[in-house]
C-alpha cells in the first residue's frame, strides 16, 4: 500500500513529525511511504534531529517506488533556506509545491492515500492559495464534491457542518438542505470507511442550550430540527440538537458513532479537550483518502526537537485502515451476498 506524505510548512514541525514517524522500521511492514519534498530538505532535518535510524531512497516517480524503503520524490528542485520557527514565503512555497505534487499522484491513483503535514493557512494565501484550508482544497480537487472535516481519536469522531468560517458568518451559512447533506456524508463515511453497519449520529445545536426552544435563537427550530427530521425520514439514525457543553461534559458522545457540530470551535474544543496530541483529521465524503495530524505548524517548537509524531503516526494508521475498509466495502457492494456475510461477521 502506497502512502504519500507532504512536508507542510518547511519551517514548522511538519518535516520533523513526518521523519520521526518514518524512522520506525515497522512502518515499512504496513506501507510504502512516499515523501513529496527533496533530498536536501530531508537531509537537513535528519541531521538536525540526529535521526540515524532513518534511511531513504530517491524515486523518480510514484511509478518507480522501492517497496522496502522510504521513498523521496524530488518535486522541490530549487535551493531552500530553512529557518525553523519563521513564517515566510519559502515555507509557503515548499508547502504548496509538496501538496500539489502529492495531490496529482493521489488523483491519478498512483498512491492509495495521502497524509498531509500542517500548513500555515494565512501564509499560503499570501502566495495565492485560494482555499481556507486543506479540507476545501481537496473538495475542489474532487470536483467540488461535499467534503466534511472529521476529527477522530479512537471511537470519538467529530464532524463540522461549517469549516473554516468566521463565527459571525456561521448562522447565515446554515440551511436545512446543507445540514442534511453533511449528515448523509458522515453516514456514508461511517459505513464505507469505518465498517459501521448501523451508525448513530448526534447533531449539536448552534445557540446556547440548543436555542432553549427558541428563546435563545431560532436556528434550531427553523433549520436544524427540520434537517434532522429529513434525515430520519431517510432511515438515518440521527438525534439532536444537543447543547454542546452538556453533550461533551456528560460523556453523551460515547453513545454515538459520530457527532456533527455547527462550527469549527464548537466541535474542536470538545474534541481536543478529550484527545489533544493523538487526534486525526480526515476529509470524509471524497473519492480519495486524505488524513492529517490534528495540530498546526507549531512554530514555537520548530527546530527544537520537541515535536511529538504521535498524531502523524495515528493519521498514517487511520489512512491505511480506511483504504482497507473502503476496498472491502466496495468489493462487498458488488456482491450483495458477500456484503450480508461481512455485516454478519461484524455483528
């Protein structure tokens, strides 16, 4: 199985966590890693962090990989001045070049999944990157399909109805049709990518106390509840809207396969409070597989040998698991009898 890795911002902790993760020789037993970057950048960080256990080989393309080694595709041809901890145009250019080269191979099927290292969104946008973040970028690459940011750690999965949107704009971006679509996306992803035969989904409200019956806002009664009812009419097991604070605080999330939050911080505050450092970001609803760690560029610790690769490792394991689950699901879908047998085996 071929798993691609982008470098992210070269001045952040992206290269560090990728190389630390791939130094573990056990990784070669479960996948063929492909780093989209350059030998010079890899050599710089290998020496900086004394990663003596990391060995790699140069690959001319994803068609010519060494299955028993970490492969580096030299998509970054120019000299790069690496300044760990600094936000500058070089970091953005490396991140974009690595991302575009890896995405091209992902779309063409030359790699089975892609793990993306952290980017600085503001920095990338300063050089013309036209998207709020990775999620929107990959949705566009998939032909503007409905992508959904899904944060995961173990059995906890939190999806976002709206992604990288200013809080002041969230309410006006909500619609019953839009929420229904997100419910359908996560429902299908749970079945296809996580082998859940009868997934249960929780939906959070927008306002304090989920609107308190309309006293604290009308979005629940006018938009969110109608969307939930439409999904229920389609035989999707979805419940809500729940008040976010009580939902996470009381542990109700443990009774659902996924939770849908109305906006970024509503979902991520609860998620990261429960799983910080071990979470995975997955873009659900797309025809290809992309995961990433749940942290950012962390300029404050870049170059200090303090970055923990655990989230990057989990993102890699998750990508591999999803590839396998999706293959099994798609194969079973071709054969109704086999699909019934698989569902029976899973209980």
